[in-house]
């Protein structure tokens, strides 16, 4: 056993790779801010039962068919997966009704976001555009690439001010990110607005529509361009297995885009970033339609229930077409959003304060299963009526 001790390392200011000698993009770098994990809270507060409604994971867990497939295939763990995951790409193509040539699989859609930025944007020349607030990976990856990150504030009701957005784009805008339904608000614009945006942006700009939560709208034709993507060569659509397919921990997502762009991106993708277990799990998740549909139905029913219950408690609820709800506490409430979040933690319920999105008064709760939502609502009621 090696006995290297942390104290034997030179103090930070003696480090030969002090930050001044690293990539300047790393100075003042803000990392991705993740929701709290169950283990952290169990250790800190000593609570037995933890209800985690912080990261928009599937309320029904992982599909039984996926679990069975993973158990059966553990013996393959020593093998490299087939480079580029052609079998999985084929299954995804068939399931979503798009040509396989248009698909780029990734280690979560996070990886596809990273690849798109690196493929399109040149450090010090290009910029990337998004709304504020937005999913923080767009900014994290742009910053890492040394690319200017521009943001346009959403409206008061979290709708999208398109004219301002388009005005912020110029001939050096490599990518514009839009999230539909949006995170953290749950708002989803009608597809006609995305179509108009695609036509009005400079044609050198790639419009990336992040549809991580699209299936929760219950009406993809009304909200997604996916079925007509061939008409929009400057649009890429991102989907993920992390939410409705219940595979957040396996890390599997994909982009759908013009086949030529997809070909370039596949060439720069690390060959095995979608690992062999993720490939087994992804194929099984597509096959387990019963689990998938039950999950969607659970979210749709429980979303209405949680939303009504929050309103009955006097909270302001932003209408959501996603698997989470953003809300603010009642106006006469003594608690701040942060103290409400912390008090819920002590009761074993993890939700998401939105300070990292610069929304200190707002909270976001993922839709869990019936029992979990009941525990959350009861805990919140106790806090608000004490
Ligand atoms: C959860 C989420 C994703 C999914 O990311 P993965 O890397 O696929 O897990 C993508 N975009 C947004 C806006 C999300 O909230």
C-alpha cells in the first residue's frame, strides 16, 4: 500500500502549477452546482427516510427490465463497448423515428452540449447565447472553452423575449441554447415560436433546443420540432435518458442534428464515453414501454396534485409542463426560501433552492411518486403553519 500523505504535498502557493500557469479560462471558474445527494443529508441530519426531490429524476426509479438486463450482463464489464455505440444509435433512431446518421450519443446530454460547443465555437472569437436563468452546463462548458457567454433575461413570467434574444445574436454567435420545457420554470413555448426563432437567427448560428423534459408536455407535436428537423438544418435537438427513461446515473443522452454536423461531432467524441452498461440499459429502457408510460402518467397526475396543494398552502406556482414545479412561498410567510429549504432538509426532504440560478426567492421541487409528494406536502404544511 502506498502511504502518500496529503500533508506531504507543498502548500497551494508553492504549487508549480499555480492557477497562473493553467488555462486562463480556469480563473474564477464556477463549477456546475448539483442538487444535494441522499448520502450527504443522511450523514448530516441523521434522518432515516430521505425523500429526494431535487434533481428531476424519475419518480418510479429504474425500470425492472433495465435492472434485469444490467444484472444479466454484469459479466461484460471487462469489455470495451463497441466504439460509437452503433447498435444503441440504431435503436434510438428507430424509436424516435429519425435517421441514425442524425444521432450523436453522449455520456449524458451534458457531453453532447460540450461537444457541440467545442465543435462550433472558437475561443476569443465566437460567443454562445442563452437566456438567464438557464441550465448551468451551457455556461460551464462555454467558459471552459474560453468562449464569451451571453445571456438575455427571461420575462417576469419566465416566458422568452425573442426579439431581445435575436438582437443579442451576431455573426459570431456560434450557438444559441433554448430549453423547452425550461428548467427551472417548467415553461414551454409553442413550437411555432421555436420555428420562427430558427428562421430569424443568423444562419451561421446553431440553435440547440434542449428537450430534456419534452415528453412530460404530453403533446410533442405542439412543442417540438423533432418530427420536422429536416426543414431546419441550423437546429440541433437534445434528448436524454436521465429523466423519463429513469437512467440519470447511467449517463446517457443524445443529440439529433443535420447528418453532416452529426458526422463531425461523432468524430471528436471519445470512443467509449457511453459505456457498455449504459448501452445495455438504454436499449432495455426503450423496450420497457409499460414503465415509461406509467412514469409519464404518474408525473402528469402528481404534477396537478402538487400544484393544487401548493396553491392551497398560499404558494405562488409557475405553470409547468415538466416533471418539476417552481414556486414561491406565501407573501406573509416568515421563512425565506433558503430557510424553508433547510427546514425541509431536517425533515428528510430535499428540494432545490434556486440561489445558483440567481432566484433567491424561488424553490423547485421535482415530482416524486404519490407517497413522496405526500411527505413533501405534509412537511411544507407543518413549516408554514407553525
Ligand atoms: C436534466 C437536464 C439535462 C440532462 O442532462 P444529462 O446529462 O442527460 O443527464 C439536460 N438539460 C437540462 C436542462 C436538464 O435539466
